[in-house]
């Protein structure tokens, strides 16, 4: 995953012809004169070239270099092609572009364009352009710089008063610095917390060979190298007539045999001859072209073709699907039906797989009761342990269920010591709120190094992470939905890391079917239901009330809706990110 930018981002949004670039050209010297180190990211809607024809770098890039870097004492530049031959590659992701800046040398990133991305922007507006204002629709706009007043509660600036615009930018930047200092007092972004967790973990190396039928759901421990070509020989892609490509002008061929799948004809097919051949059957010597049966006419021992023929058509070459010595399945892959079928097609009866992780799980608190008992006054049933057990198993791990541990320091210490000695990861829910006096913190501090974090997210702000000796430990919030969201955002990628897998969340873009509220400065995860409309567009709505204790809202959801910190809310029809939950809540 591309890391989130750590520097403040400030965009400039305007209709074409407003003069964004000219204004920035005049504004940047004012900002640098006040001590700010400025980076600029500009989006172009057309083909462009920053290199000059005839220059060495231009010539080498045109010769085929996919990336070209030219450097001198004064500056260096990297030029990356987004086409490969005649194929146009996907446009670079906004976050990837931001991550390419050396942010250690900058204070502020200014962005021109990228209007569909969510980050704070100043709208530039000139009445002479004759276009409507953007801010009623674009909720990321934080100020308006115009040549005439407008009806809005946003701060308004004179677009021709560059000093005033510079004052606003500096004031806004100072506010970002204050918020960053507050974040440094225990508040972490979702991405910063996740990155810190993953950096602290080392994949397990325990593995064993297992028979193929027992490998479903296991994680492959080493690259699976194909011992054979797939297919092992050139064969027919359909039922038809096999011909020689150097004999296609004959117009009429004598049938000299039939080749069935699983059989082999060693006698070569000569000029003027043809064979009937079935799908999957090896091509006999001389045959390299197959005509589908429906495009031929057979009369006695002679065959003619009723459609144009292209040399080499309808033939699968040896090694076309997978060449001998190639990586068939990379290490870290969780083995499902397609991978097991592929391994079987290579003739493998067993695979090296990682030993399943053991996750010790418990709930804390004298007020928590197991389901099936008569609920005592002031008590609650333990739902978290059962949702977390299902999530752990869905991630391919074994569960060590420690049940409910009472508020007894000696018992808790004993259980944690045993769990750390026998499990690969220890997981609890409850008792991790920052500032509370729960004794679980004292025990954790005695047995290991545990950090208690406040995450800039909702639900799930409190989170504990660290190690009991060498065993990773997670303390999740006690609220049911918060515990599940924290598991999906932090524990699931941690488990993947311990399994040696590359964790990459599936995140899709959808249109909001309803207005959604959020508080700027934190990541909001709403429970949602998405569907595809008649035009194939994904649309999403919430499941209703979003309290972190409303477990039914999670039961109804098929996705999480992510509202990023820069957004103050979502309007109807606005694009949002969704995280599909299919297969993750099994």
C-alpha cells in the first residue's frame, strides 16, 4: 500500500481559464519568502513532454527507456512513461504521485487539478469566465478567492490580493502544525498505526508439507515452480481438421487419420494430407494449424475448408499457459480452489505450507457473561469473542479460546503468560481505553512492552498494541462494532504479515445514495450496503444508525464506507471509498 502523505496538502480548484497556474507562479515566491518549502503537483489533461528533442535524455527515452532520470549538481528529474508500446497504462495514482516527493525537504504540498480527490482546496473564481461556483458541490473547498462577493460562510479572499491569499495559506498551515502536535500526543492516523504495526512484525517461518487435499485455506510457504510445461505439448484448441501452414493453398486435402485426446500420432502429415483432431489432442508432426469442424466439408476421404484460414490458428503451444521453471504460484498465496487445481495439473501431490497461526483470544471484565447464562443485573453478554473467533478463522488461523478472564490480576497474569508461550498472537477486547484505570494495563506492562494508542478513526479510537515477550498482542475496544472494525483495519493485515502474505485491501469507488456526516481530521468507517445500478455503477447507502454498539448494523452491512479525514461529510451523488466485506466476515 502506498503510504499516505504526511505533509499538509492544499489544492487550488477552478474552471479552465481562471489562471490557476499564473496565480501559483506569483503566490509561491510569497510563501517561500515566509520560510515555507513548497512542493507542487499539477495534473495535466493532455499529453505533455518536459524534455527537449535532441537532448540526450529525450533520445534515450524515445529509444524505449520506461523510466529516465537525468541529474546534475543543480537538479535531477525522473521521467516515467505511462505507455508501453501502443498500450496505454493506467494513470498514476494520486497517492503514489504524492509519495514520490521527498517530503523530508518540504513543508507544504500545493496541488493544481485532481479535482476528484479529497483534500482541502481554495477555489479560484473570476466572474468573466461565466462559470458557476464550485464550492456548493465540492465540500473539500475551505475558502473562496474571487473578484466579486458570494453568498457563503466560507472565508472570502480577493483573488487579486496575493498577500491576503498568502496570509490565509500561512494561517491554515499553522493550524495544520497545531493539529499535528495534538496528534503527536497519542493520536495516530489509521495508516500510521497500521504501518507501525506491520513494521514491528516478522513473518513466521514454521512450515510443513501437506497432502494436496489438506491444503485448502493454507498459505504457500515457498514459490511453487512449475516442473513441466503447461500444456506439455502443442495441442488442438478445438475439434476440427489439422493442416500444415505451408500447405494451406491446396484447397483440398486427403484425410489420413484421426487423433484423439490422450493419443499421439508419430507419423508425419505430408503436403496434401490432413487429420481429424479432437480438442486437447497433441499435434502430429507437420500439423500446426487447426480449422474448426463447422468450417469444413468432408466427403469420403477428402476434406475442403469453407472459411478463410490463418496459419497457426486454434493451436495451444507447449508452455503457453505456464512454462517449465516459471513461478506457478508465489509464496504467501492463500490456497483456494484455483491454486489447488493448478498444483494438481502440475502433478504435485503435496505442497509446502505455513503452519497455521495460533491466536489466543479472551474477553475481560467481571460484567461480561457468556451466552446461555441468565443475565445478571448490570451485566452484558460476551458477543465480541464470538465475532472475533469467526474473523480469526476466516483469516486462516487457529483459535485458542481463553474465555472470559475476570478482573483478577493474578489470574490475568497467569493466562497471559501461558498464552504468550503457546500462541503466535494474543488478542483481547475491552479494557484498553486511554486514561482508564483498568489493571490489565499494569499486567501488560509487567509482561511486555505495550503501547496504548488513540487512533484518529471512528469507531474504534482506543487500541493497544505491543509484545508479550516476543508474542504480538492486540487489545481491541470493548464496543462490538469498534472491535470488528479495528480487527479488519489492524489485526487482519498483521495476521497476513505473520503469514508471509502481502496484505492489500480491496477498495472500490461508489456513489453515495444518501448524505453522510463526518468530522474532519479523522477517518470514519460507516457500515454500508452497496449495489450495482442498471448502468453498472456501484452505489452505496448506510445501514442506518451508526453507534459503535449497534451490532445489527454490522450484520446488515456488505461493506464499510470510508470517509477520509479531509472530508467534512458526503453529499448525495458524491464518490466515496467502500471496502467490500464478502469473505472477510465468514
